[in-house]
């Protein structure tokens, strides 16, 4: 008998299965709530939320008029606020209508897919990648075209991207600062990518869009700068989330921003279709309280110095233990090659010591692991000897 589940959801489910199984039925799933576990897997909080976050939400939860909790779309005040703030941050002149408020980056990405893509269109992205692009594409009846990032530094492989682009390609996704490698792509790489997309759009007679997925944009180490592709390639849509910088992904807030460099006809067409796209995808606007709280939330960040400290402590111990760490330039992840030997055995040896990391196999890179620096300092302290002992065993 054929399944009652739609084909596209079955495809999405198959692509997502390694992550889902890891989360719900693996050895990690069975132990993640044990009191003494060191959890370096997902980018979840392991300490109490930022005090300013809690007070902003508490204040904004008290209604001031009868419409306080009425349906909310992209409300004019937060749109205008973001046009100004994001504009100053990225040195671009946004208009409020360029910024659609969304329930995090997840929703922004899905809205972008539905705005510019039709069933069967191809989308190019680079691996290792955040593990949700592929299931999200499949669930939207789109065709993922994956290319590899270029080792050992995991640079964009522009030749591979160019080869992957064909007549059905309508979108390329790039993510910087990059999950899982922590790389930030510089202006040269972005300009080269923009040139390539321009040439390919002309060659195939169809405009290729770029989604620049930037939810880790504020989480950068060592004073590194950031150039948004929206400042370089006019057909860029930025997806952003406050879930990372506030480490509160359960309270959904983000946006999809159109590059103000986009020619006015295309830009206006996308603006005009935005409301319907967000409605039709299930009203994926942020809740009222998150929209009211936005100006206060914009000022807050998790402790970046603490992330850098944990990065340094772990990098030192791991390097001495024979791991090959790629120093992250941004995000809150550490990407490393396992020492020689069997990665599964290594993973289990850490799990024996109650240290759980994200296996790279989930991101198509079995020789690697990802460590989330959102683990608490106590977890890091307890885990350091475990990493050393695992490598010595
Ligand atoms: C690269 C990337 N994009 C988008 C998202 C989605 O972010 P949010 O859950 O805040 O919408 C994540 C979350 O892990 C991510 O790593």
C-alpha cells in the first residue's frame, strides 16, 4: 500500500532522518537530560536566558490597547526600525517595505523559496551545510543541487558552483558566518560569486537569485568584519534570525530583507507578493510580543567573549589531543576533524564520558565533528579532560 504521506514530505523526511534520529532516538537522545551531561550538540542554551530578554518580553506582554494581540503582519514600527538599523549595520539604504518580519530565519528562507521559485526549480548550496536546507527544499517541491566546500579551509568552491548551475537553476544559497565551519566569506569571494551569478543569469536567460542566510551575522570573533552579499549582488534576499544572537530560538523573530540594490521593478514585485506568500505559508509572521520587543532585543547579545574563551580552551585541548581544528571566524560552533581512527568509536568514547558532540556524518562529513560553544563553562571544564582521555585511549 502506498503511504498516506505526500511524496514531497516523505522525501523531506528521508533527508532529515539522520538529524531527527539523532535528536529523538540516539544514545544522545537517551542521555541529553542527565544532570551531569556535557552537551555540545545543538545550538541550544544551557544557562538561564539573558535578563534583558526576559524583562523586554515581560513588559511587552502587558496589553496597552484592545488590538495588542490582534493579528500581526509585518508591522510598520518594527519595519521602519529595522530598515534604519539593518541599513546602518550593512551600509545599505533599505526602505521599510524591503523588510518582512518573519518567525525566525526558517520562515524567512521558506518565504524566499516560495517568492521566487516554482516546482522543479533547482537550488545550489554548498556542503557541509546546515541540515535543514535540503528537507526544506524537498518539502517545497524544489531540487537541491549540492556542491562541496573546498578543503582544508572550507572556502566556497566557485568552479563547482558554476558547474552545478544549469538552465533550471533559479537560486543559490550561501550562509556566512557559516554553520558548521565558522567561516566568514570575504568581499573577494562574494564579488566573484556575484560575477558568476550575473554571467549564468545572462547565459540561461533567467535571473538567478541569492539567499544570503545570515543568522550568525553578529556572532563574529576577533573583531572580524562582515560584508553582506546584499551589498554586492542586487538579487539577494537576506534571511536573519534573532534566535542566535539572543540564544532564544524558541521565541521566534527574524526577517527577510530585499537588497535595496535590486532593480525597482523586481524589488516592487517581491514586496507586493510578500504578504500573500507569508499568509499562504501559514501566517509565518512573528508573534505580537516579539514585534513590540524588537527595539530592546536589538540591543542585546549573548556573551561573545565567553564564546571566544570556550573556543580557545577547546581548541587548545583538542589540538594537543590530535584533533585538527578549523579556527572559527564566527558562529558559535567549532568544526574539527577527528583524530585518526574510527569516528564512530571516537564519538562513543566521548559519550562514555558523558560528552556529546554533533557527528559530522549528519552534515555529510563523517571525518568531522561540530562542537557547540553554547555549552556552559562547567560543561567545557568537565569535557576538556574527556577529550584528552578519549584521544589517549
Ligand atoms: C544556517 C542556519 N540558518 C537558519 C537557521 C534557522 O534559525 P532560526 O531557528 O532562528 O530560524 C539556523 C539554525 O540553526 C542555521 O544554523
